[in-house]
């Protein structure tokens, strides 16, 4: 098998897994989002520990945590990724899968916007138009709902901020995520102990317990395949494939969980797709011009 084919299969598997995440978390929608989040943090940290031991990269972690500035930044990014996970789980519990789908469609453009604001990266006219169209789509949501579409905004914003800080930090994916989850793990563990003492936790030798344990695996497995895919594929190819995830989530929301795709949501999605097409076309032209 050619390396590009291997990379494509790995990337496809990654984005399909991320796209069907809602189905997994729907199985435990009766469990409080905070408890699911706590388990996701703890089991992810333990699985990452095993991965780092097997790959002999634990020494990298020891070196990183000695740098106070880096550790402080990873504390902030840990809080951001935990917020992102928590919002996502809460949205699934509240039958708002379409809101998460819209949020992840918006995510790349939020990242571009933050790059322009914080890193002073220059935006061409096409990207400016794309971002303007996104704000129109959000405006339609605000008008139709009578309030801010919090989930659709906070998901991409938290992840874009996370990506921005991690990019500037330059710490590798697994080492960084392990430190982030290890910083959060004591708080998650204390919360779970509190639930146990009050007999209000759902973890045990039952279906919920198994699913909560597996939440760590479903978090780390797509990261492993994604990390592997980047060794064989161009980032531009991965950039196009990433839209598989929110597309699958949207299909799952409408056809499996019967979420209503209102007219205003259709308009919002259509505008987002137009903005993404403009941004993608501009990116391709820029690459062709630099060849």
C-alpha cells in the first residue's frame, strides 16, 4: 500500500470516528455531563501514560514540566480543551448535535480570525469575505433563536484558542495532552470521589461504567490515527477531509436522533459552506501562485 493511501485511510478513519462521537455519548446521555467529562479526563490521562511509556517518550514529559512557562500555558490549554469537551458532551445530552456540527464547520474560520487578531497574520479579501459571511450566519441564528447560539460559538472559539496556544507552544500532541489531562486529573478525581460519597455517581460494574471507561479510548484513538495520517498526507488534504466530521454529525442529528433542521439552520449551514468554499478556493490559488 502506498504511503498516501495509508495516510488517506488513517485520516478518513479519524474524521469518521470524530463524526460519530455523538452516537457514543448518546448512549450515556442519562449521565451528567460533568461526570462524563471527569471520567474522560482521567481515563485519557491513563491511556496517554501507557502510550508515552510504549513509545518511550515519557522522558520528554519530564523535560517539559521543568519549564514553568510551558507548564503554565499547558494549564490554560488544559482548561480550554476540558471546556471544549464539556460543552460538546452537554450539547449531546441536550439534543443539540446540530449546534455542535455548525460549530465545527465554523472552527477553521475562527482559527483564521484569531490568527489575524492575535498573531497579526494578514487576511486577503477572500478570507475577510469568508469571515464576514460566518458572522452573517451567526446573526441569522441569533435572530431566529432570540439569543446567542452559545454552543455553536463556544465550541469553535475554545478549540481555536486551544489550537493557537498549542501552536505557539510547540509541544508535541501526546506529551502536551498528557500534561494537560494530568493537571486536570486531580480535580476530576476529587469530583468523582464527591459523587461516590454522595451515592450520586453512575460509575460501576454496569453499562454506564463500561462506557465511561471507554470514553478515554474514544478520545485517544482518533488522535493516534490523526497523528499517524499527518506523516503521509499534506495538511491541505487533511484540511479538506476534516469537514467529514461535522457533516456526519449533521446527518446523525437529523436522520438518527430526529433533530429538526429548521429553515434558519439550513440558511446558516449554506452560508458556512459558501464561506468555506471561498476560503478553500483562495487557499488553492495562493498555493498555485507560490509554485
